[in-house]
C-alpha cells in the first residue's frame, strides 16, 4: 500500500501504491515513548527530529519506520489522531496511487524558522502551527517594543 521514494518536498517521502479511501488508517507513527527531556537530549545537536508529541504533554514518540518519512504539507491529504495511546496517520480524503502521503506537522515548539517547502498554494512558509506562528509574532512584537526607546 505504501512505498518510500524521492520526494519533491524533502529528500524522501511516502507514496501510495494503490488507492486509499478517506478515513483509512494509513500507517501508525511508531517508536519508543520518551519524555520531553529525553527527546531534547537525543536530538540536542541535530537539525532534525522524528519526535511526535503525545496528548499528555509529557511524552513523545521517537519515530522510526515508514511514518517517519511522511512529509509535512500545508495542504495535506492525511491528518493525525491519537487513538488509545497510538498515533495514526489517517487519510482525510481519497488518495490516488502514486500520490505522496502528507500531513500538517503543526509544530508547536522548537527553535528556528522550520521552513516549509511543500509547494501548496496555501503554504504558510513554515511547519509551525497557525497558533504557534501567532504566538511567535506576539513575542517578537513584545521584544521589539521593549527594545524601543520612547522620547
């Protein structure tokens, strides 16, 4: 049903080898569960992570396997859902054979810009969630305002 091959979004990606109907659990995001502190330690000096935040806000999945190769898109064909402690990539619309599997990473923490290269018409230019973008803009505005000297 899935294959890993070169991607125009980022290095490698996951592609459908046959039609996938909307609502289908495409693949599980699997890997060891680690604490946020462990995840920070594991990826401390790396420019990338395969960490997926769990709903409890205390644990992450250090992903491996097929799902770790699924790329971000601002106009995705899948979404993620945590079901009984397991994270699934689920098709939210029908996916054609040969189509790249994508979901919106909706990043909510991290350092740097996390640029997006998905190429979608609706591309935000970043993999951060809209809420995180708004938060970062507020913080930048406050920092700038604090640095201004009023006369």
